């Protein structure tokens, strides 16, 4: 069964681009919502999470932070986050 995944991101966000590359390599299907190109996505993200920090994911309706504060992107974190371990 395929999960519904929405990725809130921004083009200049390195962690966002790394997470996208990882998800693409895994063949995952997801919708991207760029918070810089579409301010309404930024407002929605802030309403739901209290900030506009990206990457942020909504997986089957559950909101999950797509980064580890203060740490660089890691595939290990992405695997755990997305349940690919």
C-alpha cells in the first residue's frame, strides 16, 4: 500500500534537496510544496508546526520534521523517518 507523502521544502534548502534525492532514489512518490514559491504553503506549515522550518513531511496525515536540528542530512535519519530501515 502506497503512503501519501507531502514534502514542504524550499529550493535553497540543502537538507530539502538531499531528502528529495534520497526519496527519489528509493522510488518514493510524494508531492512537493515549496514554501518560497507558494506563500500559502509557508502559512500552512507555520499554522501546523509553529514555524517555517523545512524540510517537513506529512506522511499519511502525520506531521514529521524532516531534519535533525543542528545536524547535517544523513541517510540513516531519512531511513528512520520514512520507515525504510
